C-alpha cells in the first residue's frame, strides 16, 4: 500500500488535455534529488527537516 501511495499510481484514465505528471516526478523536481536518495535522507529526521524548510 505504501509503495502504491508513494508512486502515485491510480487506476482509471486521466483527462486527455492533461499531461502525464506523477507525484514522484513533481517531488523529484521540488527536492532536487532522486526519490531513493530522498527516502534515505527521510530516515534522518534533521536532514529531512532541512530539505522541507527550503521548500
């Protein structure tokens, strides 16, 4: 379940006028890191707080 939520995969179709953009893609842009690196950093509470503060 957690992996499904993190990857942002939802059943069904999206309206044709919207470009395909997933939560994962937007998160990578915001934190300027790959998701696996962010997952490791999130284990370090202080490190993750530092990233979130910069947003």
